[in-house]
C-alpha cells in the first residue's frame, strides 16, 4: 500500500482532480492502517496533491516518533513521521495562504 501512496504522490498533478478523489481515499486508508511505512508515503502524497482538506489529519502525526524508509527521489532515507508531517503542513499552509 505504501507504493500506491507513493505512486499517487508522483502523479499528483494528473490525478488531483480524478474521481474518486485520491486524497479522500488516502485519508480513509490512513484511518485504518497504522503502518509507519504507509503513513509517511500517504502524508507525503497528500502534500503533493495539495490536499488542504487533510491538514487536521496530518496534524495528528506532527509528534510522531515512528520512523519509516522513504524514497525521496535520490535514495532511501529513514524519516520520522513527525518530520514529514511538519514539512507537508508547512507546505500546505503556505499554498493555502500565499505570501
């Protein structure tokens, strides 16, 4: 499932307006799965989708200490879920309220 989340994030511009809404589907599955590897990719994908509707859910992970392996386009890195959540939230808030 983490690879599905990764794929959604990689093609975010193409699928952002798809039906069913990929952000809604990710949010549904995030509620069910607690796997850190999936969650870090799902949070990242929501950021790539510019899913401002996900801010409340992503905020729940800001203090997360769990780590996951994440491919960042250059290589596999170990990432804290909280760090990814903060990065995505900052990006979403900035895009929601451009300076």
